[in-house]
């Protein structure tokens, strides 16, 4: 297929825009991008004339629980929190995701073509996250990268979960200590394996080894500023890369965070209430303020906290509250791809990348506009 007569917003490092261009797609990948003045059609190619439309990379929601908590189901479909044990790194999101959940279709219709999804924040260590496409019937064929990160949580969620069970952790101190203990034992296990000491197989420690090899980062659920610094302290101690998820009070400590240089911040959700004390400083201005410190910042919905199809609305509100417009569009395309280690496939329009493309007849940040067409792996899904 070839999309022609389209304004191509590549979202590459130079923010290249081809005002009247074409995109050639072959075998699910972008085969060529150029100006219409250089366009030569072949007789066997399907042509999509997108005159007056704009092409963007498919949107990326870098923190969701899509497919983990069934829409309108209840306990039978709630598979996001295995709170029988506070340390569960060996759990794999791909074993719980239900691609038949109707929110996948709603995500596609809104132009969200890739999401990170995985366990919730009930456990201090909750399991492995996955980056997946929002099209498909079988999760194994939808994977972009799995595992793409390891989910950790600090603050009120693990405290409240295990306080109700009269089980540790019920304080922030205990939450951090359980994480440290698991990481220390896993690192020793890894070192023993490297030295051919052949420790007895431990599935939990095996799951944590990719952190020490820097194959994946830790994704830390944090809201309060002190929890953010605890996450950084732990990651420094064990020399592991990290991403800060939510980071509600990050805007209050922007200078300190800029010095730390995390892989990035997955900021949000902003379409929510201050439902617990650690959200008392929630503001929609946060994303723009944090990005202003030069920290890579992506916008997220935390679906189902905010339904995934409102990612565009979250970006629009961030702009209304002071975020630069181009930065906001990057915050749902190229930046989450970079933060999450999947930029080799998605997040921008470039030759060799997946043909995940969203076509708009107007401004994608105008809430009155929805995509005219959505493509995932070169296939029209809307």
C-alpha cells in the first residue's frame, strides 16, 4: 500500500514534516517515505489518497493495565494484582492479558496502536511488563517486547494491600526493605551463576536477572516526592536502570530529578480525582513542568484509571495547562518509545519501522477530531 498526498509528521529527532508526501508500506513495515514530487506508483500497489490529511505515528500509552482488568466483568476478569505474596517478579503480564477485551478496539479507534501493560501496584514487586500492539486475537502475536520492564511499587498501594491482611509491608520502610532483600538475593544468585556455582533454580531470582544485565529497567510506581527519592536510592544501590511511573510530585522536585537523569517519567493520569492522600498535589500542569526540566516525559492514562481511548484528551489538557504542543505529541509517540526501549520499532515514521500510522483530517489534539484511518503493521484497523 501507498499513502499519498499526506502531510507526514515523522516525529523523528529533527521533527521532520513533509508537507505533501507519501508513505510506502510493504510486509507490515515502512518501506519508503518521501515527497510527492519524487513519487512513482507501480501498477500492483494499493493507493490510499489522503489529500488534506496528516499522518502521525501510532500513539503509545506507556503505562496501562489493558487486558488485565476485564471491562464490566468483576473479580472473574481482574487479573492485575496477585496480592498473595508481596514479592512476585516471576509473574508475566502476557499470561493474563485478554486481547478480546473491548477496550482494545476502543484503543485502536482512538489511534492508540501500542501500549505497555502489566500488573498493578498492590505488590512491592509485581511482575513483568509487556509492550504489545492493540490489534490481535493471540497475545503471542501482539508482542513488541516482553518483558519490557519489571514493575515495582512504593507508597500507599502496597501499604494498604498488606495492612488489610495483617502482613508486611504496612510501612514505607518495610516496602523498601522487601525490595532490597529480593534484589540482594537475586544479585547474589546471578553472580553465583556467572561464577559457575550453579545455585538451585529460583524462578523469582531468574526474573530479576535482566535488571542487573540492563536488558530491562525497573518501572517504579511512585507518587510522593519521598517515594520518588526512595526508588532512585534503591536503583542506585543495585545499579539498575529505572523509569518513574506516575511521579505525581515530580514537578515539585524537578531540579533534583534533572540531576538524576532517569530513563524517563511516565506522567499521569491527570483525568482522575485526588482519591488518596499521596495524590493531594495532583495537577494537570505537572507533565509540562517536568518536561520543561529536560526530563524525558511521556503522557499515560493508567487504563482503566482513565480509559485508554482518552490518551489524546490527556495530551490536549497538558497543552492547555502549559505544555508545548509538539512536546505533548512527542509525549504520546516518540518519547514513550524511547523511554521504554521500543523505539527501534514504533514511535516515529521511518523506513524499517512498523507501519503503525494514524491519519487525521485536523489537529489530533483537538478533542472534536478522531482519526480518519488507523493502521497497525500496515493493516487498516479503522
